[in-house]
């Protein structure tokens, strides 16, 4: 288990400060990010919280999965590594 958790189902108006405040009871937070659409700047409804240690991340999953944040039930799970992305574009022959 890592020290980073995925948080889904965020309220659309949630920002990094609110995300950090919701999770700070679980342990020391080193980073909190709400993922935003690069074109509109609006939240995509999910984010990531990075804790100082694995135990805090595990505590967050156990205690905050399904918790209420701004009237929405948030999903908290272990963050998975980002999949490899190709160069994109059409195949070259």
C-alpha cells in the first residue's frame, strides 16, 4: 500500500483546501490535489491526497470511504499508478 489515496465523487465546488481539511484528521498530509479540466479549469470531480506515511493513507481509506463531503458521498481508495501512455497520433508504417 502506498501513501497516496484516490478520492472520487468530490463536490464540483471543492478545492484543495477543503480536500485537505476533510482528510487532515487521518494524519499528516503532504499534498492534496483536485484534478481540473485543462480547457475549462473546472473540477473533474476527483482528486488525490498524499500522506506522510502509509498508515495515514490506510486510516483514510478505512475511515473516510463513503463519508459526506459537501453533500456528496466520497469514494476513497488506494491510488493506482498512472498507466503508460503512447506517443499518440496515427500509427507510422
